[in-house]
């Protein structure tokens, strides 16, 4: 087992390793700024980049956000930020959101004009984030957020620009490597003695999460197991990836041949909550692993649909009796919180993420602008500008996921200490400001004092 995990760690941290793309809906692409609505040119313009902010810059204390735990009551955080002395970009953005939430439209319009002079997609982390947050506020006011989000999701790519952007983000930040390593390590540990393995991956994206695991399984001293992978992509995601699941199958079967490991692949183009047991071809004698990497938060819960598809999907998976189920999610609370508190939570979460990007890519780097626009902006707009079923970015904290999984009948499967040590080694290649916390058998990756990604395993 240790040998297999060593292989997993070696492959994942190799400088020439295949760069997986994230499974967080990387559909926003094209090598130019999106022209989506006539009203949308006010924030992401070249003019904005050149404007000099007239508002004093915020003093960063904890990853670009205030010294307040993100697990405190959101309403309290809003009050404390608004009471702080001075005027910062962060305070101005919150004042804009507050005016909009209170339907003070004249005040909102004035604050937006002021905020436009304070943000810039090439400025400080909070200024760059502010440009996209402000765009979300304007879209919410104009009720155009849903059209913007669906436009970005459904646009068919004309090039491989997006994969390049995601590859850069994968390289400069450990978020995806962390999630893949934790999930793959838990699966390798739980299935270490199995000769036949079936992995069900909800939202398989480009399938490259499994590159490292396949290489590790192929290196087993006693010979590789037979591996079967069922990859699920929602129909919208498949359309935006062109050949989609066919490319995933080609890549995985190529690995099967290269590493002499027997492998089958089946792709399903279906939304996660619509997956049934019959679609999955469960076979006797196979050890089952189910993977949810940065995906389950897209499934609506009881606050959106009385049928509660989120918990229903977990119960369906539990009924399959998997040996292990892995969950990787953004550590943020944006699901059922009211608009203003959700806005502040999003501001704090992405402040930390934008600052972590700033630590690696230069301020005037076009690559940095592309990564933030093409990989993060879409989600930010959706969280701020959309509601009800149109708001698909509905993150929950680890404690809430733990409650959902427990109610569905799962029990924690603690991540192995060896996997944890390999991930710590991985983090040593990045900024010392990244943190990793072990909590009740799960792992939390953060920037300074803000947790950003959680990884846990269940059985």
C-alpha cells in the first residue's frame, strides 16, 4: 500500500506530469473578453485597467479579508465590516451590496459609479476581485445574471484557450492537486487489496484526475487490478467540451495500453441527480468507489427543490454500497444565506484566493488576468447575480456536508496519515502562506487563516 501511495505522490508532484483540468465547470473560454450584454462593458474594460483607484487600499490581515472567522455569524461580519473606520474597496463593495439589498437604487447607482473608479482587473487582489463582484451586482440589478451565466456555460469553444487557463491555475495554486491527491489517496487506500475496481466519477471533466491513480495502480507489486471507470458529465458541460466524453475515453484507453493495466470506460451524458442505479451497471465482485470532486454543490437541495436532489443523490450512492466515497468541496457558505451575507462570504473567500494567485503571477501578467476572468469570474457572477434554480454555485461548509452524509447513512473514512504527509510535501513547493488542517479525519487547505478547500472520505 505504501508503495502504491508513493507512486501516487511521485506521479502527482512530477514536474512533467499531465496537468489535470478542474471539474468546476471549466466552460468559460475563448481568448477574448466576453461581450455578453450591452450593459456589461463597464467593469471589464481596458479603460478600467488603466484607471488609478481613488480610494485608499485595504490593509490585509488574513488572506485579504478581515480578522473575522468565516464560521462566525454572517450578519455579525457584515455589521463589523461596515463599522470599520476609513473607506476601503471592500467596505465600498459591501455598501453597494447593502444598498441593492435594501432597494435603495439611487444610492446604489451612486456607489457603483464610485466603485468603478476603485476597482481594476490589473490592480491589488481586492481591486481585481472587486471588478467581478461589482459586475455581479450590476447584473443582479439589471436581472441579467442568469443570461450571463448561461451564455458563458453554453458557448462552444473555438480553441483550447480554456485548457491553457486551467492548466496555469493548476500549476500556480495547489487547490486542484490537493483535492485530487486526497481523493485518489483515499481510493487507493480503501481498494488496496481489490482485484476488480469500479470508479464512478460525477462530472469527470477531462478525466485527468485519474491519470495519477491509474499509474499508481499499474505499479502494484502484485500486478494491476482490472479498473472500470464510469464518467458522468452533464449535457451542458459535454457540449462546451466539444468531443467531451469521447476524448476522455481515448485518453484513458491510451493509458491502459501504455501502462499495461486492464481498463474499461463508460461515459454518461446526464445531470447528476438524474443518474440511476441501472445506468451504472453495478457488477458483482467489483469494489466500488464514488467520487465527488468540486461538483456536489451544483446539485440543488431542499431550499431550491422540495424533492431535495442533493440528499437524494447521496442516498442513491449509499444504496450502491461503495467501499469509499470521496468528497472535495469549496469551504464556503453560500447555499442558503441571504443575499448580503452571501455577498460578504463570497468577498472573503475569493479575496483569499485572489491573493494566493497574486503571490505567484505578476500583477501585470496577462496570464493572471486570463486565469481570473476565465476560471473564476463566472462562478462569482452566478453566486451574486442569480437566485433560485438559476443559482447553481451553492457551496456549503464541511460541517454541513458531514451532516448530509451522516443522514444518508455514511460514516467517515479517515484519510491515511501517509497521504496527509505526501500532501504536506506537495504544499512545501508552494508559498508558506498555504495551510493544511486535519479535522476529524478530513483535510482543509487554506490561505493564511481562511480555509478554502475541504477533502473527506466516507464509507
